[in-house]
C-alpha cells in the first residue's frame, strides 16, 4: 500500500501542515501513526483532503 506523509499532502494541495493537523483534530482525517509517531496518509485520506481543498 502506498502512503503519503503530511509534507507530501501539504505540498500537493498547497496547504500548511497545520491545516492538515487541524482536519485531523476535528476528526476529518485519520492518519496511521508509525511507532515513532509520524503520520502516514492512505489514498482514502488523500481523497478526503482533495475534496476539502477545492
């Protein structure tokens, strides 16, 4: 499965990483967390962000 980092998505959708974290805080995105705490986003999460960025 392919994953995206928060930086990947922020750059792709021209939003700040803080905006993406805000969506997560509001329950709109649910990234997977690695053991070290890094957020990884699936294609499904990417699609959700795509709809919000339009």
